[in-house]
C-alpha cells in the first residue's frame, strides 16, 4: 500500500520546492530593487504560502496512510 502513495508524495514534495522557488523569486526581485513587496506581490506570496500549507497537509495525510 505504501508504494501507491510514494510517487504521489514525491510529486507533492517537488511541488513544495516549486512553490518555494516562486515565492523566493518574488521576494528576491523586490530585494534587488531595494523595496518592500507591493500589494499584488504580497497577495501572490500569501496565495503561494496557502498552497504550500495545503500541499504539506496532503503530504502528511498520505504519509500517515502509507505508514
């Protein structure tokens, strides 16, 4: 049964890395321009963080089911 979840968990972990990279790129751009995030960037980063949290929860759930 664990083998059924492992590829999905691996994909979800890749998704976390991609989400982190997206948020980091937004912050890096603002940092390079020596400014705070603007409102639209804050909204986007908050949305990315919410998705990150959702994916983490899914990984946790699938890990528990696999265990």
